C-alpha cells in the first residue's frame, strides 16, 4: 500500500490551512497581499498600456487605490461585525 507523506509540496488549500504548513508565517501572512497587489497592478497596467512605456507611476497609483479600497472594505466589514454582534448580544 502506498503511504502518503505530508510535505509542503502536498499542501492543499482549504483543507490544510497555510499556518499548519508554514507555522512561522502566522503573524506575517497579511503582508503577502503587498506582492500580490504589486504583481496584479503591473500586469494590469502593462496589458492596458498601448505602447508599454511609462507604466511605473500608473502601476503604483493603481496599487495604492487597490490597497486603500481593501482597507476601506475591511473597516466596513469590521464595523458591521461589531454592530451585528452587539445588537444580537452574542459574540461570534
């Protein structure tokens, strides 16, 4: 019978959380959004640019808008969570 060994290469998202595979990333995992936003911004602005020139400032501006939007959404969701849990009298 074939025996499976749990290695980082056999990590399955949603089944094995990232903090179980890489325990030292638990306090820094949110910072992984910075390279993700940077890569998405560069690809988006490169594809949308007709000549490929002068994409540095538009890329940084687009990335900043994405990060600020995510921060605003997270604040709204946090306030909504506190409103719902306070009005129901229970802590989720």
